[in-house]
């Protein structure tokens, strides 16, 4: 069966000026590949600046790729603003990090949910469009009396629900969610995550879910990809990836998440800062911070290949990582 979304060798580079006027190249995304099936969720995690948001924008055709191929429902996705791009955009929508910034403060939220229907010429007449928008309001748990309110009159959770309703009103097959809960309180964020899971079960929408919160990703994702300095360094099912990381960077990320059983005990503190993406280290980009690095890591770039248990890992030592981890390191607790 053909994947809903197929991304192969995706890259985005930016020319930058260095000291003395020298021109250098910043590789924001460098050779990212993944597939996403209909109705499934791929979690994309990694520290700030690793290329997650750039990957999201490239996937939607909001930025032109330096190289690589993106296919959505079998059709190529490019950044050219033509009729083909607009037709694809109806089936691919984005949920932004800050719901207040994503909404127009001068328009009632109901009008903003109706607007995509007007732009794409869907539904016949204003009454039918309003009815469709109200149905989405109900689906995301918003009262009908909020339809005429303005964004500043709503809470953060209500605004994010409006953003979800606006994204879903066109019936997309894919939602790209870029840190959709980072601006919300913990309790509200949990409600939004549960809502997204319910909506996925109801509408069959696939999610590309970007987040720093590993516990949320563990709850919502069917597969997780870990990015470091523009590349995917590990990818696999969340249970296996969080219980026994195959890449040292993933292990450090997982160790940083406190749990009721161990708190912050056993946390791995990485030395140094992330390398400058303009001056990527030779060999494995993670080797200057890796506690297990050997001479080969400094000389040879590790390919993303199957590890001992079938997960994908870009690490020369991945085969030596045990297939099981102590139960105390589990992230199975819900948010």
C-alpha cells in the first residue's frame, strides 16, 4: 500500500556570510527520509535548532528544498505556488505553535474557520459553510456561542481548539503539528493531546507531530524519529526507542525526562554545546559530545541503518546497545 507521505533525502541549505566575507553553507536539514501511513502519527523530536520546523515547512511545500523528493498521496510536493500546490494544500494543513499568533485578532474565530471553505470554493452558500464550521466547533469541544468571539476573548486551550477546527474543516489527510502544545498549561495540553487522538480516530487524519515533550510523543506517536543537527539519528516504535535507545543522543534525551520512579536520577549530561551547523564536525556530528565515541566516529559518517532489533540508528556502535533496558528508565507513565 502506498504511503500517504513519502519523504526521501530531503535537504535545505542556506548560504551565510562568515568572518572576512567568506561564504559558507548552513545545512538546516541534510538528508532526511521517512514515510507516514494514513491515520498514523510520526513524532519528530530533538533539541532546538536541529531542523524539525524546517522539515515541517519543506514537507508542506512552504519552503523550496535544496534536494530530495516529497510525495503526498503519490503526487510530488514542490514550493511552486501553482494550482497543483493549492490543490495539495487543501489535503495538508498545519497547526502552529502559538495559537494566538496563528489567528487574526481582527476577525471572529468563527469567520476564520469558515475562511478556508471560501478560499477553496467548498460548500454552497454562507449558511452551509457556517453549518460546517459549527460542526467542527462541536467536534473540537467548543461551544457555539464562542463562534462570534475574537481570539483575545478565548483561553489558550480554546484558541488551540479553534486552530484545530480551522485545520480540519477542509477534511485534510495530513496535519503537520509544530509544537502544538508548548504554549499551553500542562492540564490544558493534556486535554488537547487527548482531543487530537480522538479526532484522529474519528477522521483518520495522519499527524506529523513535532514536540520537545517526549512523554507526549510517547503517548501520541506510532513511530518516532530523533533529529540531531539536521539529520535523523534514530527512528523506530516509541516503546523500543524510549525503553532502550540505540543512539547515545536518544539515550541522553530520554534520561532527561523525570519520572515518578526515579526523578532525575541517572540523567546523562552531555558535554559542550551543539556544534555550529555551518562547521559540522567530521564523521559523526554527535561525536564531540558522545561519551562512547571511538576513533571511527571521528572519521566516518554513520549511515541510518537497522540496529540489532530492527530500529534505524545512525551509530557505529548501535549493534552493541542492549535490546532491553531496566524498567526504571521507562517512560510509559502518561503525561
